[in-house]
C-alpha cells in the first residue's frame, strides 16, 4: 500500500465518520493533511514508512467502523449509525472481570 492510498483512505473514512459535522470534519482533514505533510520528505525506502502507513490504515478502519456521532434531540440523543458501523452483541461486557479467550490469547475483560 502506498502513502497516497493510505491518505485517501483516511480522508474518506473521516468523511464517513463525520458527515454532517463540518467543524469536526474540517479539523479531521487538517489533522490528516498536517500529519502527511510533516512526513512528505521522508524517503520511500525509509523503514519508518511501512509502520506509518499501517497506522494510517488502522486509524481509517477505526474511524469507519467505530466512530458514531450523536446529536441531542430534546431529552434524547440520536445516533448516526451508517452501513460501516461495527455492531456487536456486547457478550464480553456481560462477563464482567472474567478472563476470556480472544484469538487464542487469554485476556481480561477490563484490559
């Protein structure tokens, strides 16, 4: 994956996550641009590039699937859940402080 592809994925993910919230969307765009501009002179063969691109892709994935915006509507909030929003069943939350196995690893629910 190239830096340009990662940049585009981040910009699209920000647009999906913050659609309708121009102030937050503009701030996200500026932050993404600033982060990429700070590293624009790093050579393509630098070993730090691959982890940086992987991080950008992880952030894009997180924005797309885990960020949900809410708006106050009287006494309640309306959530803007879109087609990419991750929907879980919260089974691990119901377990409390028990140790569970995720992907073969033992983890505590509170970790």
